[in-house]
C-alpha cells in the first residue's frame, strides 16, 4: 500500500496577501501627492469661499488655477467666475467734470445700489448746477433709499417747485411709491397738489 505524502511547501505569501501589500503605498516612498483633479477641486473650493467672502482678487487667482485643471466641467465654471471677478475688480477711470457727468455716473452707481457713491456724485452735480430738477429728483430717490426721509422730502420738494411735472413722475415711479409707504412726508408730497 502506497501513501500519497505531499512534499512540504515552502512558506510563501498568499495571493490575497500579496495583492493587498501591492495596493498599499510603501512607507519609504513618502506621502501620497494629490492628483491634478484633486488639486483643481481644492483650488475651486477655495476660490468659491474667497468669492463668497468678497475677496475677489484672491478668488480670481484661485479660479484661474482651477480653470487650468483637467476636469472640464470645473474648468468651465472657474472660467465663468474668472470673468465675473475681472469685471468686478477692474475700475475704469472716468473723467467726471460737468454736472451732467456727475449725474450720469451717480445714476450708474445708484442702479448698482452703491448709494453712498451715488449720493456723493449727485451732491457734486448739485453744487455745479443747483437748480437741475432732474438731479434733485434723483437725489430725492437716492436719499430715500439711503434711509434719509428728510433729505428725500427736501429734494423732491425742490424738484417739484422747479417743475411741477416731477410730482406726476414720482407718483408713477414704483421706487418712489415704495418709499412713500414708509416715509409720511414723501407720501404727503405725492398726494398734495401744492408745495408748502
């Protein structure tokens, strides 16, 4: 009778153990570096936080970095934000000399809801041309939006005194009507026919 004895097998690592060891980075090779896609996402996230905080110059640099990354959907979004940051950070030097220049620039700032800057330019326009009823009318609106009810009333009253049609315009202006709901003196100016 013969017995089948197996010869002893030399000790080796199992296939599973070998695969698991291969998937782990070697300790001697140092820390794992992030992939280009991970770096792009990190730059984009940082840029969004900076943009939300109003730090547009810093956000612009991070968006530009993200726009150069490999993921096209992130790069496209980043390029869009780059343009927004550029538009918001570039200041155009405007030569403002006349009352009309100050008025027009003030209207642009008021439309952007930069009320403080708008008011400054309307004040400059009125110092150059004190009886410009269109400037007084718009200054009244600016004052009202700035929470200055007395200034709104005083300027609209002067505008109406110079040209009574300004009362009709203000009655049809949704912004003046909204202000009149909160400023009794303005409401009185819009409803009466005479300036006292």
